[in-house]
C-alpha cells in the first residue's frame, strides 16, 4: 500500500487572476498575436485555462482541447514553435512528441497536484516492488514518471485502454489518480493496484451539496469528471473527460446541467450550447476547507499578461532530457496509436 499523496492546503498556491479592462485586454491580444506571427508559433490551449486565452488560440489558428488532442495537434502542426497554455505536464508531453520543435509555456510554475503527488523516485520503487504488473500512468505526470510506464493514458482513453489490457489478462499498476483509478477498476473489473494521488479541484465536489442542488434543479442533467470522488460520480448522468462532457452536454436532452469539473470548461460549454444552462457543481464552498473552488490555481496562471510577457521575453521554454524523452515516447506513442 502506498502512502497518501494528496496535497495539503498549504501546498496549493493561492491565485487570484486579474480582471482586465476591455482596453487592456485588446492591447494584450494585439501583442500576443504579433508575437505568434513573428515566431511562427501556434497557441495550443487547454479547456481549463482563461477564456480569453482559449479565444485567442482559436482565432489565431491554434486549438483548444483536452490533453490528448493537444498532444496530437502539437505533433502534427507544422509550426516550428509550440506555445502550450496549460499545466507543465502538457508542455512536457508536447516536447516529448516533438523534440525538434521549441515548446514554450506562459509559466513553468503551472503544476498539477497529481504530478506533484507522484515523485519519480518513490514511484520507481513502487514499480520495482510490483514487477508483475503493467504500469499505466495518467498523462498528468512528469516525463520521468512516464518514462517508467508501459502505457500513458488520459481521461478520454483510460477506460478503453484498461479494458483492453484486462482482456489480455494483465494486472495493472495505476498512478497517480486514486479516484479515476477506482472508477476504472469498478467499471472494468480489472485487477488494479492504485497509487494514492488526487486532483485538488475535482476532489472538492461534494456529494451532499450536489444532492441538495439536484433538489433545486430536478430536471438538470449531472455531468461529472472521473477525477471526482466515487459518491459524486455515482450521481452522474454522464461521466467522462472534458471532451466527453462536452459531447454529453450536446447529446443529452436536458436544458440545464450541473457540471462537476474545472470551471474553465464552462467557456466552451456555453459557446457550444448557448441555449442550455450550465451550473457549477458545489464544492466545499468558501469555507476553510475549499482550496480551489472549482478552478485549478495552476491552470489560472495562464493569463493573457503572463502569456504576452513570456512570448516577448522568450521565457518558459520546456526542456526534456533526451534519454528520458525517448523512453517516455514509447508509452505515449502506444496511447496515440490506440484505436479510438
Ligand atoms: O486530459 C485532460 O485534458 C484533462 C486534464 C482533463 C480532461 O478530462 O480532459
Ligand atoms: Fe491537475 Fe486537477 Fe489542475 Fe487538472 S485541474 S491540472 S488534474 S490539479
């Protein structure tokens, strides 16, 4: 059994993004567009970052997506430079898949509680202690942890890949998200030994408060990301990755949805389905125990201003040890080759 790798409140940064005036926003957008053109760079943003950054990625010919599509997009795009707005593992994945390109991020301080909660040396020892298991790691991990894995998965393909491995009779060592791991184990019946990390955002959605909210909106559909706790997942009409939540929101007949994932996704949800209503699932609230209030403090570091400054100053470049990169590429490539 591994120790609990969930982060303590004091380990999570406080982040309070600036509210921009229209004038400042426009000036920053112009600076960023100029920099992207000058550098022949493409902006690749995650669904959880600031809506302004998402809009700019789309307007300038880049993309907004989940980490799986971000990885593919960056690899296949012919730009020489990739600007990845998300958290560090996303920039690292882009660099691993495209070692010949330069990869920059608005800030390299944008971490992820799952990545922090899976220190490579301790994880290596865990793998050594369980040599009979196929090592499956979530994409939200460092390059060194990926380099120890047989498979990398994201929340879009994790279930399907574990199903495939289970059908081949393989026993699995899963890291780092204990909630996603438990959900997949329950769905597939696979033999999974779980690392004990958690996402500080999704872990805070509260079952009882969600039940109360459902009483207020009895016709609302409930959409839940599987990094949430089992009791919250049980209440869902659809469980899935960001892309799968977007799909469910357009396919399910409800006019209103309660959504348990980072609030960054609401930008896309509201654009994709302007006639539907999306309500944030309740967290611990503003009380002493709420660390994120449904917005990842590391994703929030990807602001227009940080992005403009990083581009102008040439900071935030991602480097990967080439040997680690080569090893991490193998399980990543397996995921990308896995039929969807
Ligand atoms: O894999 C991703 O993009 C994350 C972190 C969330 C999701 O479900 O898409
Ligand atoms: Fe990591 Fe959670 Fe933030 Fe995603 S939302 S980057 S899983 S801490």
